[in-house]
C-alpha cells in the first residue's frame, strides 16, 4: 500500500482572498476576467507540485466589493489546461442550473483536452441572484435541489460509463470508428431528467473526471458519501474536523465504499512571513490599503442573521439570538462553523469579531515553519487528507507558499517531490469504477 501523502489544492478566486488584493502593489485589477491570470496561477501551483487548481463559481455580479469570478468555468479550465501539463483542474458546475448531458459532455471534453486532469465539483447553488439569472423566482428548497443533484450525478456518470471496453475501434482499413453495439443508451427517465443517450464522447484518459463536493447539510453529506472522490469542508477547529471526517467515512462505508476512497480537505487561509510578527504586519499593511472597516454591527449582523438593533459594538453577540441553520439560501457548513466560532469566542465583542472578518475557513498565520507544522498536525491525526488553500493574494501568496512551505512539507515526508502520476484520479488514488 502506497504511503499516504498530503493533497494540496489552490482555490483560484479573483486576485486573492483579501478584499484589497486587487489594489495592492503587484495586484491585477483585471484578474477576475483575465484568462492570463488564471493560467499563471495554475502554472505557479504546478511548479509547486500542487494536486489541483480549484475554481469556485457563481453566476451573478456581487453587489458590493471586488468580483471574485466572472468567466465561465468551462472556458477558464480550458485556458488553464493549455497553460499546464500535470496539475489537476477542478471546476464547480451547478446541477440546479445545468442539464446532465451538457455537464457530462463539457467535463468529458475538458478531460480529453487536459489528458485526464479534470474534476467536477458538484454544487446545487443557493444564491437567490443566481436563481434569478436562470429563470427561478425562488430557488427550489434544499431537499429538492439535492434530490435533483443525486439524479443528475447518476445520469452524468451513466453517460460517462456508457462506452464499454472495445467500443472505440478506429480501424481505418475496415472503415469502422466506433462499435455502436458497445455504446449503450442509458434510457433514463426520472423525476427531474429524461436522457436517452448514448453518449457521444469516448472515455477520457482517466476513464471519467474526478468528483468533488462541498455541501455539509444532510443532503450534501449524503451526496458526498455516495459519489464524491474528495470533499471540501469548513473546519475551524481540530476536534470538530476529526468528528466530521469520521462521520463522513462511516457514511461512505454505508454506501458500500471503502472509507479510504474519499479525501477530506478543509479550507485554510494561510498568511506567511519570516516570523509570525511579520505575517501579522503583512495583514495590517493590507488592511490599511483596504481602508477603514465599516460599521461592525452591520457586518456581524449580516454574518449571523441577528437583528442589528439587538447588537452593541462593544458587547458580545447574544448567542441565544442566532438563527437556525439550513434555510434555502444559506450554507449549512459555513453557518455551523460560524456558530461554533461564536460559541468559542463568546467573550469577544462585536467590534473585535468584525475586525477579524467572518471566519469561513481557518486562518493559519505565521512563519513557514509554523504553517507547515500546522498542516502536518491536521494531516497526521486524520482531520485532513489535504487542504483547499485560499491565499490572501494571487499569485503572490501562492508563490510564498511554494517557495517556503512546500520544501518543509517535503522534508517532513508528507508531500511529493515530483509528479509520479499523469491523471487526477491516479493522484488521488481513486480507481476508475469497474476497473
């Protein structure tokens, strides 16, 4: 059995996580719609031997602040594939807004373009403005969205698997390209979709794209346990991260899969300096460029769903006023992490919390040694098989990580020194179903 090694994945979002990233020296104001920016970030991550570059997505213009995405993820992934040769490329695509045949064809095409380096991040979409752009006055409720997602994944994977061994003939002498008897229609008729097939795209070099998922609701966790090869999570504290990983692996077994067949990858936000003090100075300098913070009460009220009239800037958040998680437009994973964060910081004032920003993912601030030690600890105790990393600036923060943290992880013996696999499935140790 191969020795377990760390998975590293960069989240390519605009100019970086910091709200002033695009305004910093060396920042790129055009990053969110500049194909060259995405290609450069993917190339830097490949130089650092990252497993993959990951594209989140939304389909609306955010009403405030710097846009973190604009370009269609399929087109963007194609540009990133052309600029690289080994790194995996994972893109989000919604099962609520897109039909399964179109999803299957787009990602199979990308997999051929890239030589087997593509993954599909399965999302159901929860933002109301996105729904308005796809004809929804109101989005379907969470249960309906996940029921459609399950059926969509079943159809997509059935299409990908519909070419049996030997179907691709390419016999020029006989004039036979495809043995149609070995390409089977799927003839799917379900509650949400009717798709006949057969699929028109032959299997890619890795058989089918990798499947990833990020939902933490009951429906999301079940979808991950049934289908996902890797799951992206929000884990702010070690103990809940361990508990989630254990619970997910039990659910994977209940679906007849090996508990080792899924990689658990929490998100992290590292800020690196030669010392922790220097890393914190980096944050302060970026914050100064961003300008004075807004009203803390307004900010914390927006995060928590608490009426602003019930909050006071110099007093803690009344925890009894927190709204339940799980409405149609919320993220259960982020809401659950936020609630736990507030409980563990119940002594801190609204002003202090607002100064830190909403904790969607865990911040790791310090020297390269401190960051590497932190990642190693989560990895060795089993709370993480890898990480999805959001850098404060792109590509600058990523370049610091590649130069200073990656060599330390290699010395610890938990990260590769070269790419030994050609496909993304092989990199994650996930065999093609049926092989």
